[in-house]
């Protein structure tokens, strides 16, 4: 494995590029041949277009985002072979227009109105449907053919969850999971708890087991709290298998689900966790998580579970081990969210798309489609070393157990019982109400679900109806300018 990395790094080509919306950064471009992979995938009817057959060859696409995960800024990091293909095979490049998270949509709106649109934006759930019906993004089926074998497995996902009147708005080249339960095995052993990963594989990882551990572990006098961070409330609520506002994929309309018995059980779990003091009191610490660090307290045995994405522990060993636990000793581990003891028996985790949206007024939408095809090709490629996985193992020192669990969580997010949330995609007013309800446990004085329902049911229903009216009135088959 290390020989493969050495060979890859030996062929690095370094050039300096500047993102048009950012300060100067040196981009380290890595190249990687794909001929063998293309030959094998052709046998399955899966092709990348020939260079001479695509007008996007040799072009540049402008990426508008607050991050850039396509280009390398450090030669000890290897990412994204899909971009390599885009660069090497087609002579294309990406120019990063860096925005800020808080003002991203305002910045983008101003660029669109000034006829200076970037080409594409991350295909996150936040874009749909509100920013689509506003005209900020355009349907993608004019530029990619979801019936092509290259896209097999993603068409249903895109058309089911991210389309309006049968026109998809996200080029989905993959979909993956969101939150997991991270823990330190040394700490679990010290307290005599069963390993959550083993409980999961034995189908015994339930809310009751999780709750009992949280209650037993917590001791405010010792500064020990079972939970910390920003994601535990939303993650545990959705682990029931439902969301407060759900998308009816048959009618392509949204529905209030605030009266769901499953949602109520999840809310009661969160209420009990809060009222029994198992959550680190950020409200008493200037609304800051412990040490101001994701995973703070895990290695010291002061935090039992940390819920969030696996991105939280994908840094170097020197930065991860002191926070989460000794990677080389296998202390860090994670597993899916526990399941509802009274539910349908399934484990649930939010499924999130990985892909791109084409911005209204983009000058190179064909280039975005070509890059997306290269990224999709990487996902399907059976012969090229999975660079992301290689990096997890060799650079971040993930164990085989962690890699296997990653695959398990990925399978859950792509199973038939998919949970999709839309966050800011609901629109500001509905999102604000839903966000308040989802964060039931992130308060110094949590309300009961009955109290929350009494306060917010009418608002949820009103804003859902308002959103549905906008969707009904929207025509994705006409040329829609951005409405602001």
C-alpha cells in the first residue's frame, strides 16, 4: 500500500493557481492515469466521452463554494481522482471562487444579477427546493442523461428527492451518510460498557442502551457529560426514521409530520437526556463546545459520545489522537445512530447527496456535466485505487474496523429506507421553525414535545402550505430568471 502512495507522489505535477474569489493559494495538481479503468468499464457499457466528442474539453469551470475539495493544497494529501481525469484526459481545470458560509447565497445572488455567474455550486440539500424555485439554479437534465449506464443507481435518487415536476436539480454522482456516533474504546472499557460497534452488529444498539450509558456516565461534579457538540439533537431525532417535515415523493409536495408517534418518541428521548443533565452545557459556557473543539473531552474521558460526520476525525494523527484517542492503538471508533426500541427495527442515518448544481447564468454548464461524469466514473471505477480510502488508512491511520464501519454506514444511507432532510432548502421561515424543533435538547431548559407542538404546529403547517403553493406555481420547463 505504501509503495502505491510513493508511486503516486513521485508523479506529482505542481503548478500555482489562484482562486478568483480567494487569497492566493498554491494548488498542487496531481495526475493519475485512467486508461485501464476505462477499458474495464467499457465492457459494462460505461463510457466517458471521447475528447473530440465534448465541447467542454480544454475549458475551465468556476466553482462557487466556501471550500474546495477538488484541488490539493498540500502534497501530503491525496484527493479526488475524478478531478484528475477531468484535468488529464480533457485538459480542463477548475477555478475556485471562494465565498463565505454566512453570506454565500447573498454573494451568489449578486453575481447572478450582475450577469457574472459562476458555473456550479455544491449539490447540498440546502439548495432544494427553495433556491431552485427562486431561479438560482437550473435543471440539470439538459446537460446529463440519467439514463446513461454511467449514472445507473443515481437516477432514482435524483428524480425522487431532488426534482420538481420531473426535472432534477442536482447532478448526483454519489450519495452518502451524514452523522455517526463516535466514541473512545478505552473509555468504554474503563466504565465496563459494551462496545457500541459490537452491539450494532448484534442488532442490540438501541436508544435504551444508549440512554442508560449516557445516564450512568454523566457526573456534572466531575465535569463528565455523555454528549457534546452541535449535531446530537438533530441526529438522534432523525434516527427514528422520520423527519418533522417530509417530502412526499409521489405528489412532490411537502407534508407536516409533527404528529408522528416516532418523532414524539425521539423527542422524548432527547428531552430526558437534557433534563437528566447528560449534555455538556454550552449555554453556560458562552455557547461553546468543550475546548471549542469537535470531540473535546473524548480522549480525557469527559465526553462519552460525540455525534457528527466522519469528517471530524480525518486530520493527521498529530491533530486527531490528542482529541479523540490514540489512533495507533485503535481507541477511536464509531458506529451508526442507535435504533428506536419501539420502531420498525431498522437503523437510520440521514442520506446526503454528493454532486453539483448548475447556477443560473453559468457560462460553462457542459464543463460541469463533464466534471460530474469524471467524478461518477471514479465512484464506479473497480481498478483505480480508491484514493479516499487509501488516505484514510495510510495518512489518517483508520483501522480496518473503522473502514468496514464506514462501508456499513454508507450502505445504510443508500438502502431502501432513506432519510432525506432539506434544511435551509425549506426556505428561511420554515427552516427556522423546523430547526427550533429539531434542536429540542440544545437548550438550558428543554420543552416537552407536547409544549413544542402546541407552540409550533400552526406555523409548520402554514409554511409547508406556502412552500407547496410555490412549488405548484413554479414551471421548471420555462426559462426562469433569478427572482431574488
